[in-house]
């Protein structure tokens, strides 16, 4: 039976990085860590992986690299609020010298909504899409070993048909992406043999697929992140379908924004059970940190019908007046599938590092840098 404490744990676990104190960070970071590559060689390997991933994502999904904004107009409604509880807000500032009314600009948190608008701007047809080398700032994260205020992602978006709005199509796209990530791992292992000298298993060949409802059935008394951890200890590379829809216990697997991924559409499990959601996450077991490690979030995007349903469920119907949402309601932007792949997270996984700060340069609190130094983890500054 689930007690009150379990319920509180599940509610608290719906969003956020899962670590909330630096005492816990010190406890979970490995004490036996040594970097397999020195910093400069690690950068060489990082850019080899980056080039491979960008080239091959473009190839397998028919994407074209395009420019992406760092700042957007608040009135556009295209910034990403990351979840639907309003707890993660963008950096905002006025800009435009000499304007009577300055532009209220925001630093992007992700390019999720912008990409769908951009498909129309770039004239993409069905089966064509865009890939971006996106940079963002997320100021409301607790900064630990795999969450930073500075974010770099491969944000991509692909035009699709209404007939392709199925789990089968989503699964095919996910498998192609996993093949690219794993191929990048094989490349850096071949070019930098020291990466194979650590006490870590090979990258999993196969990605396994689970619905969030199935994982709840498997581990009914565990909060979400603990369910993922247990799953990944047995299945080291997974895609979890259906993130956002309330599960049998009354809680979604995780809170998701209401205005891009479709998490309400009814689907069917392999054994005929009704499920919901055309979206999900790629997660892996990180053998260096011995923790769950999210690489990507993606999904088939909302239609004008599911947009309204999700906004209503999230008490955000007022968003419908914004230009982005109006474009969906008026069929001015195409149906699409898209996602974001964390670059630093991916490099961290492929290059066997214990901290994002070994593969990216950003700000870290003094307490975290001191913990890392004691653990033989040397972050870049």
C-alpha cells in the first residue's frame, strides 16, 4: 500500500533534477573516478562526436542545419517553459535603443516551439526538417553533476503527415536517433582507445521501449526517478513513452508543457491495453555516475485539437491568444515530430565523464567545485 510519504515523494518528483542538496551531490558522485582523456584530447573527441552526430542526424532524418535564436520576443509565445507548473521562467530584459517601447526580449530555454514555426518559414515539405545547434539558459535548475544553467542541444523538427501520428512512426524515428548516438560512441572509442580502458561496459546495442504506465505497474510504490533508476539497472538504454498523461496512480510520469508534445492522444499497448501519449524520453544507465542519465526528450507535436485539450487540462487556455498557438489553431504551421538531444549530456555519456563541467564551460557554485575537487573531478572554467 502507498502511504502518505510515498504520495508526497511522487508529487515532489514530477519535475526537477532529483537532487536538491549538495550533501546529496557529494554522496552520489563517484569516489573512485579518473578521467580517461586529458582535457585537450577530450575536446578533440567531443568535436569528433559532434560532427558525426550532426552529419548523421541530418542524413537519417533528412534534416538541414539552420540558424536558431538565442533571444525571442516575449509576445511571440515561442519560448519554452519546460513544464506546466510555471516554476521555470526565462531571463527577460528590455532591448532596442531609441525605441519608445523597448522589445521585451527573453533568452530561450529551448527552441521547441520556434522550430515548428521555422518549418513553415523555411518552406519544409513532408519528410523534410531542420536541425539546430541550440544554446539556452535555464536559471531555475539546481546545479549538480548533470544539470547546468547553460544548455546546448541539438534541437530538430521534421514535417510529417496526419497518418504518421502513430507510436510506430515515433518508434522508428527514435531508433534512428539511437543508432546515430551509438555510432558516435563507436567512433570516439576507435579514435581514442583510452576510452575503452575504463571499467565500463560497451554502449548498449539496442534501445528498449516501455510505456510509463508499464513502469508504474512494475514499480508501483516508487517515485518516478526511482522507477527509472530500477528500470535502467536492468535495461541500460530505454525509451519511455507517454510522459505527461496522468497514470493509474493519478500522477503523470513527469510534468510536460502543454503546447508542443502530444501526451493526450490515445494509443494501444502491444497487448491491447489503452494508453496515452505520442512522446517520450531516451534514458541510459551511466556507468560512471551509476545513475539514470537522460539524453533526449521528443515527441509528435500537438494538433489544434490536442493543443486545446492539453491547455485545458493545464489551466492554460489563455495561451491560445499567443501567435504560436494561433498559428496551430489556424493550420498555418505543419504537423511535425521533433525533439532535443542534450549535447553536453551526450558527450558526458560517450566520453565517460562524471560531470557536465568536464565537457562544457559554464558557472558552477563554489561548493560544487570543491566537492568535485575532492572527488578527482576537474571542471572546466
